[in-house]
C-alpha cells in the first residue's frame, strides 16, 4: 500500500497529527518551523499559522475550549481558534524546570482525560527525557525516565496498554495501564533493526494494531498486538514522523513527514500524506473533564 500527498506543507519537522471531530480537520505542528498546521479533507486545503514559540504537540480539550499544546520550553498552554484567528492562552503548567536542555516531544490523551507527555534532550545526546502523566486536575507524575528521544504515546482500544518509544534505542515499550493511571510491567514490545530506521510517532486502530512511523525508513508499519509485522504503507520520503486516523469515519490514515535531514531528490519531504487502510482508528482522546 502506498500513501499519497494531500498537502505540500513544507514542514521542516511535521509532527503530532491529531484529528478534530468538531472542526472536521486534521491539525499538526511543524516543530522546527514553529507553525500550527491544519488540513481540511472536505476542501483539500491546508492552512498554517506562525507561532512565537514552537509547539511540539497539541491535544483537544474536553471542555471544548480549543487545544492544550506543549511548547519547546516545556510549558503547556492553551491554543484557541476563533474562525481563522489563533490565540495562545495562559500557561497551564510547566514541566522540568530543572532541565533547560530538554524539550517536550509528543503526547496523547486517554479516555479518562489524562495526558501522557514525553520529553527529550533537544540535542538528542543524553538520556534526560521522561514520560509524565498529567491528570485532569493538573497534577503531574513522572512515570518513567531515561529517554533520549521520547516518542509516540499510543493507547490500546481497551485502555489497558500504553505504548511509548525511545527512538535512538529503536525500541517501542509496552506498559500495563491500570484504571487509576498507574503504569507497570514495562517491556520491550517491538525492536527495529538498523535497516528499519527509527520508530517515531504512532497510533492504535480499533482492532488493537499499532501503526508506527519510520524515521529514516520511508514507511508506516502496522504491527499486530503480539508485535509481529502485519503490513506496510510506503511513502516517497525518508523521514516519516507520525500518523493519526481521521476523517468523519476515522477511516483515513494521515501521515506527517519532515524536510529536515531529508536526502536529495525528495521534493515532497515535509508534506502531509494520507491513505485508506481498510480499518478505522480510535476516537482521539481529549484532555480534562467536560
């Protein structure tokens, strides 16, 4: 299966795709380009907004008040769109005030309204990153550590498994997730070989399979719940960063890519791609309580 380009977004580092059912649009960020990206499948149009400080991810808020976004400075802020007017709201909270060399990288919300947020060394050298749980009341717990480039958080359909990645280790980990948000039983779930590139962003579908973007691998792979490979979606670019299901029926897989570090001869590096994989995704999680 191949994916096709739906928007030549020109992202230096496209990341964090998330479908907004209320807006019938896919949102993403360009971390290195400091832009918010929006693609509306109904008219096939893309739109971007410059940001004073780059956002690394965004998740819709359960109260309908726009998004919560993680900035490079490890601050969580609100983002709202009034028509086409973007506003940055006051800081929600700040993580890792004692780690100025870190930045945030990737997040997801679960069905309980909790936010799972990863951090990383911005220089991609030290294992100074961690995984945090932010509860709807704003309380924060550091639940795992030792990540150089954290990526992914993805949740199984039954909410009992959380997947998280350390990209330089080429390893996707799986945790048992309890109803109260406690993680246990960390284990290596999928290991990438050198020929596979690096595991980057990921998402689960409604059948419990995990879709994983391959940085420096030119594809997205679908893995069965036991970690074995099921199928591959190929792209005409090397640096594939993340993926998310969207569209009114959650039957489209949208895929972000990066122009950063792209080999010569890849004019679509940094574009947004899509395919119809024949399965549907899970409703996107929202942070907080309605």
